[in-house]
């Protein structure tokens, strides 16, 4: 199997995109009133990281950031969010581990 090599500029771009997506993910969790540390507990860890990966690959990063910048207390999540069910479960205090996107 051949190894794939990336130009350092591409690696930096990918790393930056992941950092931005993770920040959006945490901001959306906080908007739901979710304790981020509590979502990382062993019984919900898999669902948490699956949702984070979904956020990382989401094509709506700019729209998400703009939506989060609006002052909408209790607004839930935007309709275009692929993690909507996960965030609904977090907001409701439900066990998000049973949800898969």
C-alpha cells in the first residue's frame, strides 16, 4: 500500500479546518446548555466523538458560525445541522449514546 503524502500547506489547512469545526461543535453544545465535560463520560464518549467527526466534515461551517453569532437564546440548532438529533438529545438531557446520524 502506497503512503499518501501531503504538502505542508495542505496539512496546515486541514488542521485549521478541524480546529474551527471543533470550536463550532463546542459552541453549539454550549448553546444547548450542555456540559461539554459531561458529554465526554465513558458511556457517551462514542456518540460525542461521532458527532464531532460529523461536524468536522460538515460543509456548512460558515453558515454555522454565522448562526451561532446571532443572539438566539434557546433556539436549538439550525435546520441544516447534520448533528441536529444529537444536539436535541443533549438539550433535552437525554442519553445521546443511542443516537446515530
